[in-house]
């Protein structure tokens, strides 16, 4: 079996701390044929978000706030069971956790600066609208 291809980068120079990851393995309902009944290929990866020191405080705040619905006592857990091999499921779970944390700790988007519609464009729109109304009014057979 290969070595895990860590470290899993969250963003910039911050990565998932190997020491703080808790792994649990169980039998998977995913692919595997008869092999599935004998091997613990499902992976559950738990990470104590509330107690970690690996994330910058600002990121941690943001992540705790945004993932509040998924946390159980400040711990986030990710499951993977789509592969036959436990090793590939471990990879998948770790990558998933890293991207989840990256998304949750990202800075909020810049507020949109409202722009003014140029006067010419607005006038042209109203002119075309009037023209269209005329065309449609001409279609009704009242004057015949």
C-alpha cells in the first residue's frame, strides 16, 4: 500500500494537520462485489475544527460560522465509500475535507458596486419599446 499523498493544502501555505485527523473505517455499501463483505473500505474522517491550531483564527471563525450546521461539538466529519480500496477512499475523504475547509474559510466576496446605466442606452430602450407598442397597436383591427 502506498503512502498518503499529503499534505492536503487548504489554501496558500495552510494544510490539513495529519496529527489532528481521526480516521474510522467500516464496511462499505459501495462497489466491491463479494470483497465488500470482508473489508473495511468505508472511511470516515473527523477533524476537530473548534480545537485546532492549524488554521489562522480568522479562517477558523469563518469556517465555524459557515459549517455550523454540519458540526457536532465543533467536529466536522467527512465520509467516503465510492472506491473499492480503503486507500483511495482515504484520499477522497481528505481531499473533500480540505476543499470543504477552503470554501468555508474563504474571505467573503467583495460587495458589488452598483453602476449607473448610461442615459443613451436607457433612451434607446424606451424608444424601441414605444416603436414596438406602435407596431402592436397597428395590428388590432379597431379602425377597420
